């Protein structure tokens, strides 16, 4: 099956967004634990 550049770009973008959300979630947990 031929993967169009658009689908590859969307896949890379979704992976980058999920990584950014994971880092943001870890930072929020770290700040909450530090406040305690």
C-alpha cells in the first residue's frame, strides 16, 4: 500500500503531539508532587 507524504506527515505529527502531551503530564505530576 502506498503511503502518501500527507499520511506520513500526519503520523509524525500525531507522534510528536503524543510525546508533547506525555512530557506535559509528567511535568504536571512532578510539580504537584513537589508542592506536597
